[in-house]
């Protein structure tokens, strides 16, 4: 008899997005007057920029010729892309990250989900709350999260991020071994100041904990703000942190798939014999066994993002999403809602009025205006009483949504 992995049984699973989709479907069947507009999706809507498309075409041509055809590539990624990442994302900011520290993958989702395999099952894991659900579910699937009580996992350490602490997580009472931080944050759209991030790096150094820093939305930080783009801007982080980044939102690669993880060789974890083991060696071992590399043509497309013209084009797209973010935030504030995010991130986190629950707000927005947001409660217990809006819609949909919001009665 084949038994299923018992740790899957307790998963709350895809409840959030499945529940949203079911409610939207029911609404569409009942009310056909207004087409539904989603400000809930975390997917991009603008196409790939011309420089990326042209790099893809050239790479396809190379693959069509025997002389330039490529089969399996290096599991860690082609040197041309790792060099480009190290130069543009790190050395240009004075950060000493080398190409050897960089692992190219086909998405940050897999990286942040797979990395937990490298840690003992007894490791204590801390997550911010609300949280990108992948960190939680991947640890729950491995059996590291304990039992689910309908709201939270017994063995995870939750770091509430709410209006009360200005969305900056406090150090927990129980010291974790692994800490997931995501900044700019999904879902709240908030950022960590240099001081706050320094505090977390120092904390990790004091306790020999590891920080998994998810910087998937780094490109949305305003150039003139003093918000760190990388955790490796913080002295000492190269001993206690790894960083995940993605081309998904930066360059519209959600359907193309390319990301990278940075693990400096100075980051160690404790091996079974009590001696330090380099985390990058464990990840290298894991990737070379379970991953066969990201497609050559996709890596050439990602490389093109770093060309002068590529950067100009993606920045124009990012600016247009951030224009949406500004407008959405202003529209919500004009309804009297308190909002966070939308300045250095494509997400706006709004507090529901009159203590209304997240789902009740969602229902009203859908019922009255055929607009979709994401109920904050779906991202963790501290998300109750908030909803998330995203700036990734088209200009036209965002404009139309803002017009409809004006008529809301909340
Ligand atoms: N990390 C965060 C915080 C995200 O919001 C997302 C996608 O929404 C990802 C990672 C996944 O990115 P990718 O498309 O590279 O898998």
C-alpha cells in the first residue's frame, strides 16, 4: 500500500486563491452587468520588452544551427548570465558578490520552496505574518511546521507585521534557526530601512541563524530612496544570509521563467558532526542532483535585460506599474482607507474600514463594483482586517477600476 506524505494532509493548501476564484465565478454567473476587473493578481500584464524578445530570437537561431546548438547547460547557470548578475546587481552597488556565488534557476518560487531541504527537520523556522505562503507550505510539506490549528502552525514562529509595529517585525521570544524575510514585501508592499535590516543581520549573527532574503521586488525600489536593494549591502550579511531574486516581476518573465539565488561561500550551517558546512556546497549538491538548468534561450533573454537598452525598456514598464500603484493607493485613500506600500513595491495593503473582516470587504468590492482584491487573512492571521491590491493590471483596467471605486459605499 502506498501511503501519502502525511504532512500534506494538514495543509490549508490553495484555499486563498481557490476561494477567490470560486467567489468571482459565482459573481460572474449572477451579475453580468459589469466585467470583473482583478486588482488581486500577482501576475504581470505587459509583454516582454523588445530587447528581450530580440535576444530570444537570436538564441533560437543559435539553437537551430549545429555549430551553435546547446544541449544541457551548467546546472548553476551559464557564466555569461552569472557574470552579468554579479556585475549589475551587486558590484555596481559596491557589493562583493562573485559569479560563483550565483545560482540561476527557473524561478524564485522553487528556490524559496526547495531551500528548506538543506536544513534539519528540527530547525525552528520564523516567518513574517502576513507572508508569501510558499515559505510556510514548503516547510509544512517537509514536516517542519507541526500541526495546523485552522489559523497557524504549531511549530512555526510568526513575526507579526501590522500597523502597530509599522510593519517591521520584532525579534521573537523563541530564537529561530531560519528566518524568511521578504522585502519589498509581498503582500504588504512595505520595505525595511537600512537600520531595521541591519538589526536583523546582527540578530542572525548573534544567534547563528540564517536569513533567507527574498528580494523578488527589488527593482520596484525608488532609486533615490535609502532602502537597501540587497541584504548584502549590510555588513556581515555575507556570513548569515542568502538572497533570492527573480526576473518575473522585474522584466515580465512570469511565463518565461528565470531567477537566481545568491549564497556567498562564507555562509555556513552546522553539519551532523558539529563542524561548519558551506551552504553553497549543499545547494550546489542539491541543484546538480534535482535540477538540470534553466533554458539557454531564457538565460540569453535574461542577460539582455542588463544591456543599456534592456534596462531602459524594463524601467519604463516598472514606472508604468508604479504609476498604477500610486493611483490605486490615492484612490483607496480618498475613500478614507489607511494604506501602506505602493511606493517601493507594486502592492498596496489597505486596512478595511470599521473593523470589517478581509473577506467581507472582498465581498463588498466584488458585489458593488465587480472588482477583485485579495483578502489579507489568506496571508496569515495578522492579515485579517487588511486587503491587498496589486499594480500589475493594465492602465485601462486600473483607470476603470478607480472610476468604479468612487461609487463604493463601505
Ligand atoms: N517571491 C515572492 C515574494 C513572490 O511574490 C513571488 C511571486 O509572486 C515569487 C517569489 C516567485 O517568483 P517566480 O516567478 O520567480 O517563481
